[in-house]
């Protein structure tokens, strides 16, 4: 499915044949561009950036590279090719025809799901808008801008659905997506994690690894939807989302690699000595990991959820990779859910599997996150050190669900609030940690040069060398 770049709004949905929808989106487009100029990457709008753009949604055309100024990036509407034989893959209507239009009884629920997903896309751009000034290399600056423009395109994907299928309500919701802002006291973003400031590149790498990975699993759930246009939209978004997680994975890997080099040079594991040499000690990496992983866990919702059960039963939102499961209806199955027992311990409670869909998805997410942790630990092990990074328990620092407000240590053991307060500086970034990380943040804009706290990448972008001039300043 090739993408028409002669249109004002690039698309592969034959937008020109629907003049009403085209005019509505063309009316929204200037508001989007104003938002990008005001709240997108600060002070780099006239730089030429080596970015990828899709020319089609198949394997050959989804990544075409070239230099472009970000405000001139060809944002648009790209849906994966329609499968005429696709059937509903789960829930009470399993095996029936998928929907090309939304059944009236599900309009409000689907609109809420789409708006919530759409709200996260511009939020992350807003959270990160100042980071370009402290990029550790031109390679990293280019990757940062690629993430940003694709988050902007993912906003377009959700706005298209709102305009095309939800009438006036959808148009109003699309406008609201540009009126809420990350961290705004009066109109914040819907989900709390997307109101957290991201002021340094260690946080950015953690965000793109852990929080964008939540986005992957949310998109995989929506890609199973019986509402076929939503499923097709999310399928293509997942192609782009993979790069965001690559940025996080390799970024943390390079931080760890540089730290190990300094440890070897100094023949010490002492955090203070490593900091004095301008690197990031491994215990600090662990504290940032604890913060961003635990923040991302709440994005899946409560462990026991009637909404999740309803979404599944009605075919609105499935389990990621639904085809891997044997039972796609799960009316009779139970799930053993660990719960606080109110006495400082843990009990197991059996709940209907449909009510546990958030927890099922969260479990898949945790296993996926752990793959990267194992890769980073192999680096540490190969260097001859005993320190190991680890994911904290899914009970740790929760604000939503059964464990909300229940203090635990990182292994998930319930503890008193007093003990948590006393020990949290060893588990989460302290003010001094944050001040130190910020002190390292100085932009490095000479091709091939790297900040001292991070190792170079193994390879460049699109077969270019690492020292390629990925961003050209006016």
C-alpha cells in the first residue's frame, strides 16, 4: 500500500475521495503544526535532520531516509493493508466478521480508548522538548528527533480515527489532544507517567525502554480489536514503535558499557570514584530503572478490572498476540492474583480470567522488559563484576491497583511506611542523584564525538558510520 505524498496530508487511505473528512483534517493540521512549533523540540526547527519516512507500509517502503527539517516532516495517515478474511479473534463474538464501522453501543468506550492512547503521543514530545540541548552526540540527537516526529505521526493516527468515525464528539476530542499539556497544573495529560518531567538522557533512555514498551503492549492489545481500522492503524504504529525501544535499549547498554570501562580503568567499583571520573555508577542506573519501570507498571491499570473484562468480552481490546493462546473466550478460567492480606503479608485470590486481562498483559510486559536487563547484565558479567541489574517487583511503588499505597521493598515484600521512607534513597533517584546526572548533561554536537558518560554505538543509522553528520545546523 503506497503512500500518496502529493496530498497535503500524506495517506494510503484514499483521503481525497472523502472531501468532508479531508477538509476536517486539513482544518486540524495548522493547529497541530502550531503545537509542534510551540511544544515540540525546542530551538532545532530549522536544522536538517537525517530522518526516516514511510513510502509504503510493506517491508520495502516503511523506512526511507533523507534530510528534512522537522516542521516539514510528512506526517500523515498510514494503515496496514486490510485482510479481507480477518475475523474477530477473541471474546463473545469470536469468529464473527470484524467491524468496518463501530457498533453504536461501543462508540463511547472505543472513543475513550483511542483518546487515552492518542493523549500519550504528544505528551512524550512535550516531556522531552528541551533534551536536544544536552544530547550526548549527533547520533543520539538524530534518534531523539526520530522518536519525536513518529510520536507526532502516532497522534495523527488516532486523530484520523476520531475524525473519521466519531463525528462531532471525535472532532472535539481531537482538539482537546492539543489543549492538554504534560505537567500542566490545569489541563495535564490523562495518565500520570506522562506528566513526569524528563530532564536528562538517562531518564530518556529509561522512558523509551520501559514506557514506550508499555505503548508497544497497549498497541498490540488494540491491534487485536474487532474494530478493523483501529487494528490496522495500530499494526503499522508498532513498526515505528520498535525504534523507540531500540533507542532505550541501546542507550542504557551504552551507559553501562562506559561505566564498566571506567571501573576497569580505575580498578574500582566505588560509586563516588566512578562519578568523579564522569561516568554513571551502576547503583544509580538501578535506581533510575526502579523509578521508570514502576512508573510504567501503573499504565496497565488495576490487576482486577471490570473494564478489562468488558473490553475483552465485547471484542474491543484483546491480549497482545492473542493467537498464541488456546482459549480465546475464557469464560470459565480463573487467575490466581497475589494480593496484600492487610496484615503485612500476601494472599492469593482467584478471580475470573477476563477480569485479570490487565495483569496478563502486564506479565507479558515484565517478561519483555527482562530481556533487556539480561543483555545489560551479560555485559557486566563479561567484564568480571558481580553487580546485577534487576527489575523490581510489580508490587513496588504502585499507585494503582491492589498494591496501591502498600509499601514494599523492591523484591515485593511488604514493609512499614517508616522503613520505606528510611530506605527509599537507596531504591529511587535522590535529589543528589538527579543533580549529579544533570551535571553530566552537556550537548556534544561534533560528528563522531560522544559525551564522556556514554559509549559510542556499535553502528550508525542506515549503514552510515557513527561519525556521520546526522544533524546539520543552519
